[in-house]
């Protein structure tokens, strides 16, 4: 079944009493038992409850897991996991990390291995206070992660004080190319402070690798204007002139001396920003996408700026995300 179908139907067995196709919200705390330990699968709501069982089965299916277990709080989940650890597990984790990390892959680059305990995003952000860049992989799973990106990547990208490079599962192995140089880069620009900061990074990387850099501005045409353009030549011409007016400004963002060291292409597209960024990156087989993320309101804390969010989720190549310097200074 597709994700949407499983999200609706998994765990939703018809209610045996009424035949309802959606599991009711059971508010009872206790269940009838024929004798001690003899019941229909439930005895006390703190242990199990039919409503919670439906949630667990649904989330497990969406995440591709065999089982799922829901807790009333994150602390409850962490405490349960910690109770499963034995004293020797920390050293075993260190050994696994040593085996996983090729510490001699790059000469003259010191590598420190650290095993931390606590909230994963908080620990990563704390260790990265003095870092110049954070690099982390995204799971790239379908299912529930399509909705929330994965809490670790989302929180780190949104709150990090430094640039964050996310590596999707589909990205090619970079260990065969040391130092790793990106020979085709797409930089999304919307003229915000964050995107201008991102463009500076993209130019620096492109100059170092003598790369092809596509500086991309996506104009999101209002629906009414798009409909007018689709219906008449006059409307089409207006949209073309309107979008083309951004090209001189885009051209002015790139210093002349940068064009000596790398190939610069300025490009204007219309449509949804994230869709066009992903389309152009795929069309040009880009090795890296560079974008800015900005905003600190309540909605941003919930949805993490749609363009950056969708690009990080769906890209098949690494994505370097930056925030404006002023926003990094006030982040919490």
C-alpha cells in the first residue's frame, strides 16, 4: 500500500462491538478480566490501550518497522531505552564508532570520536558551538519522515550557528574523491540576507574547484497572473518581462573576478522555488545545492521554511544550508 493509504488504514481494525471502521478513543483506565491475567489483551491503560495500539501499529508501518511503542513523554521513552543499556554498552558504542570512522582517510586532519548521551539535536548543537560546519546524513526514508523530515536533521539545520551540509542516502560515495570537490553547484537565490550569504559560500567552493555554478532565481508567479499568461500572449509577455527584470540584479550579485576562476550561469525560472531548484539540480547533475534558510517566527519553528525544508528532504545530492549572520547571532 502507498504511504497515504497506510496512514489512514494501518492499525484501524473495525471495532468488534459497533463495527466502526475507525478505532474509538478509549478513555477507560481499567478493563474487565475473567480472572487475574485472563483478559482480552488489555488490563490497565498505562500498560496498553486499544487507541494507543492503533497509533503504534500505524507509525510502525509508516516507518517500515516491525513494531512501535508510544510513550506519554519523550523522557519516558529515553528512560525506558536507558534501562535497556548495560554498563559495557558505552565502550561497545565507542568501538563501533572507531570501526565506522576511517580516521586515516585524509592526512593531517585530526579526528576526534565522541559518544554523548542526551537529546540528539541538543548534543550535536552543543558540540558544534565552535564548529565551522556541521555535516550529517539524512535517512531519506519514506513515510512519517516525509511529514517531519526527521527531528534531528530538522532541528540541527534550523538552529545551528554554522553552515550545515546534509548528505542524503542517495548521494554518491565521496570517500573516493579526497579532497572532495564539487564540480557542478546550484545556488538558490531569493535576494534575502540568508541566500546572499549562501551565494558567497557557493562562489568560494566553485572558485576552488573551477566548477560550473548555476545562480538560480525562482520567481513564484501569482496564480491569477499565471492564468492570464496561459490564456493570452499579452499575459505571457508580461510575465516574461517581469521575470527577466530580475536577471540584471542576479548578474550584479556575482563579482567580476569570480568569473575568471569558475563558470557562472545566471538563470531565472518560474514556479515553486523548491521544485525548480530540485529540477535544475537534477537536470544539470549537480553535486551540491547551496541555499539560505531564514525566519524565526512561530510558523518557522513548526514548519522550518518550506523551500529549504523541501530541498533538504528531497534532494539526491548534498545540500549546504546557511542562515544569515544576524539570524545566527540571535538563535536559541
